[in-house]
């Protein structure tokens, strides 16, 4: 399995503090060693840095830890390969252009038997279930809106329909951004927190490091951080409900929706199926 | 204007020697200081590193010079901004996915009044004529082949039709790759050379640096290098003819075609138009 990190901010912010803690999970505090990736939006374009080495050992990750890139939307992913080879083709976040913007997507989980026909407009470059699901989401968005860019709230409405359909096929926790906003969804495990005025110190769980954000911020700053597991032990992290879709914009959660996943209901009744799901989670 | 560097190889090769010379042109031996980009294919996926700082000053470029990434297809671009702001949105090489592969494209030149209607399948993220032309090329490829991937030679046939149509609008020198092969085209200025067995020493023009490739290669290595201006002063570089389209695969030129550009004929007759073109070139 993998771990996710997302950041959505009111003003361009550097993610080095959170990324330092997060990347420890790639071999030191956890074993997500099979590559990493991180994407930084600037305007409508996203710069993605990926490597097939772990985020602890990769020179690319070391570069990111030391080179503060300010961005309003960032998504990172550390991988423990369970499906698909360790190649750049399979590295998250995946990128596509739609409506004259980059879209990036990173996934934590497994999908079983999720192979709907794709229109061809977006095709996977690698062979992961994750990239397939991303292509499917984009296909469905084009099917619904054509090539005229919809409002972000309309995209949210569409995701409410599309995403639980995919979640019927397995564990589907993801972060997705188009540079304007960050969409996130969880079936099993994802947490979020908001850092805002008055800022306080934050202490990483995975590394002996504390920062006093009040020394580095202005009252206009506001940062939402989304992570598979909380990154700090003195901030309030909220767990996503199973099937919860959230939209973050300008550094705060602006909308949430509870999607219905039939599989979760069925599995609560049938213990043999529940075991399969448990295996997916850990 | 900008400068281009392309590399197509029989075996994965690192480009650090050529890139060291090339990146000197971003402020030391020339003034292409407004950002740089480089894309490295591994299989069907491409990693692109870009920065809005010059390739001399950028920490990303410094990282690339010191971190040898082996690839069979590489394209780099250093920019002197004349059209479009200096933002990541406007940084070459541009990337799109088509037929389950990344495609990258970098352009040197200006296009005047080139605004054909795009289908929507590929839309520019930034506001350069270059990205617009790239989207147009991909649109036309989809129009011709649909979503079934054609052979590389069939793509070449299609480019023979598409590319001179764009070149009627101005200076259009480019490198484009899908990870299998490298297509390059010149209206005004582009050169190529092949390094192969028996390898010899090569000496950079832009930096006091020489390498003896025979010490670092095997007889199976073969590398085609394409650059706006020759990079070395002791290798044989061949200039592209105006309107020449070339296909490189496995480190060698495998096909060439001479396209017809009506504008060049007209400008040879009308001296006032010729002056406009000269301004484009330098």
C-alpha cells in the first residue's frame, strides 16, 4: 500500500516541514520504500518530481527537502509496491491535461476487477489500477461536461457520482488537484487538519522536529493538510468517514459529501468479505 | 528565442556532458536565461524537470548536471522569453499523453497568427505559440489515427503533412519524442551528429571540457545528438535543410523528408518579407 500527503493553501506555501515528516515513512518510521512522487502547482501548471528510489534515499527527494517550492496545491505519494512494477510509468502523482489545466492524482489502495472500457481520450501509461481509475474519472468528466470547463462545484457534483462507483471495487483513498482546489476521498484511511491564524507550534510524529508556525506566517495564511496518517502529535486531525468526499479551496474545507458504497454495507453483513477488506487496509 | 537540445540513443545514456555545454548558453556563452526544461524518458513515461530560473543559476539545473539520469530519449530547452510570460505554464518541454504514452515537445522560433481551432482534446495550459502548435499536432494525429496507436513511420508520414502547414506561420524548429523515437524539424537552424563506435574524444565549445567517449562506452552504444548550434568543435555536425523533418531511432537518423514551405519561396522573392524572417531567426 501507499501513503498520501496533500496540501491546499490560501497563499503559496512551502511544504518542506510536512514533507520531512512524511518522507520518513519511506524506510525509517514505515516501509513505503518503492518510489515517491510530489507535484507542485504554480497557476494552471504542475511540476512533478518522481523517483523510483525511496523518499529517504532518493536524491530527488533530498533535493525537495532542501529546496522550498511555494505552491497553493501540492500532492505527494510514497509507494509500497503491491501492484504494478517499480517504474516511473507507475509513479504517483499521475498527470493529465484537461480544460487547459494540469490535473494530478495520487491513490492509496487496491481496486479489484476495475477495468471499464476507456474512451481513449485518457489512457494509462503504466499498469496500475490507480492510473486506470484516474483515466476513468477524467473520461467521465469529459463525458459530462465536454471540453467547456465547468465550475469546481460542478466537478464536485460529478465526483459524487463517479467516485463511489470505483470504490465498489476496493480501497480507494485519493487526493486530486487541478491547481484551483484539492479533492480528496477516503474509503478506509485519510486525515485532515487546517493550520490558520493564530498559528501555533507543530511537532512531527516521524521526526524529532518542531516548528512554530507563528514565526513564519501572516494572518492571511491558511493551509489545509491531508495525510493518510496524522503528521503531527499536537494538532487536531480529523479522520475522513468511510465514503467521504471533501473539497478544499483557499486552505479550508469548503464542501463535504457522504457517498454510499454498497460493498461496505454488504461486507458488514458477510464476515468472509470483511476479511478481504481488512487485508486491503493494512 | 530559445535553444534546443535532443538526444536519441540505442541504449540508456546520460546527457550530463552535452547538457553541461548546452546550459552554459543560459547566461554565460549566450543569453537564454528565462527558464529551462529537460525531459527524460524511461519506457513510455517521461520525467520533466523545469525551472523559471536560468539553467546556469537554477538549483534544478544544477541537480541535473550532477545527477546522471540514463535515458534513450531526452529533450531540453533553454528559453529567452519573447512571447508568453516566464512561468512554469510556459516552460518547454510540454507534455501530453497520447496512445498511452507521454509525448514531449520543445520549440525554437515564433509563429505569427497561428490560431487554428483546437478540438478540445489537447488544450494549452500556458499562452505560448509553441504549446498551441504542439496541441494542434496532437489533435491532427488523433484526427488521422483515432485512439489506436499507429506505427512510428505512420506518425512520420502524418507529420510530413502537418508540420509545413505550421511552418507557413513562422520559424518552427522543434524536437518531439514519445520515448520510442525522436522527431525533429527545422526551418532555420538545427544541427545533428551521431556518436558511435569507434568513439572518439569530444570537446565542448561552451565550456573548457573534453571527454573521451571511448573510455565510457561499449560498441553497442550509439547516440544521436540534435542541437540548435553544434555543442562540440571536433565532431561532425550536419545542419538541417530549411523544411527538413528527421526521425531518429536507436541513436541514428532513420528517415528524412524535405517539406515544402511556400512562405520561404515567397520571401526569397520579396525582400521586405525576408527582413521579417531574419528578425525571427536571431
